[in-house]
């Protein structure tokens, strides 16, 4: 056997060993990838159910928030209306108390009990 043939066989053996090593690495990577995909699929189902439940809960919460917001708007309008009525009534009372007739009536009320007592 010549040196060139020995070098060729050595080189060929090294290439075959490298190819086998690469194939083993590819198989290991492929198994790792398949196990991760299987793990993902198994974890995804419960998570999908959980996400679906959370989405339903969020929809219910949003509906409740919208209802509370509508009630708040209605109650605010009602309070504003009541406050406006109160302010109108106060204004009317102030107006009536400022009239001459009211002042005269107040004086008469204070005099009538004294007048009845003197008899």
C-alpha cells in the first residue's frame, strides 16, 4: 500500500466518522425538536382553555363595567336635576323672603301672640 492510498483511506475514514457524527447530532437534534414540539402541544391545550376562560371573564367584566358606567351617567344626571331643583327652590325662597308681603307677615306673626296675651 502506498502512502497516497493510506492517506486516502485515512481521509475517507475521517470523513465517514464525521458524517456519522453529524448524523448522530442530527438525530439527537431531531429527537430534541420533536420532544419540544410534543411538549408544546401538550401545554398548549390547557393554556388555550385557560385563555378562552379568561377571555370570557374579561367580556363579562367589560359588560359589567359598561353597565356600571351607564348607571353612573344616569345617577349623575339625576343628581344634577335634583340639585338644579334645589337651587331653584332656594332662589324662590330667597325671592319670597325678600318681598314686602313676607316681611309684613313675619311682623304680624310676632305681634299676634303678644296681642292675644294682653287680653
